[in-house]
């Protein structure tokens, strides 16, 4: 009965809620990992060669797409 009610009200059952929370944590960790790798690559590239104009344009565009991050 509880599972049927959850489907009708779009409220996750406790088991599904745990899965959703784990999924959100995994997504957050993945996003943080990606950000760390990007930052490392940027710093490494800037130290090695300086920022190239076409790279700068790409990064500006990506920041605009991602909402200013």
C-alpha cells in the first residue's frame, strides 16, 4: 500500500529515497572531481605556456554555458 501511495503522490519510498540521496552524492562527487581536474589542467597549462587566445575564448564560452562557474 505504501509503495502504491508513493507512486501516486510522487513521494519516494524510504528505500528509493536512500537511492536518490546516494545518487545525488555520487553526482556531486563527480562534479567536484571534474572541477578539480579542470583547475589542475588550467594551472598546468598556464604555467607551461600561458593562456592561448583560442583556449581563453573556449573557457569563456564554457563558463557562460555552465552559468559562470
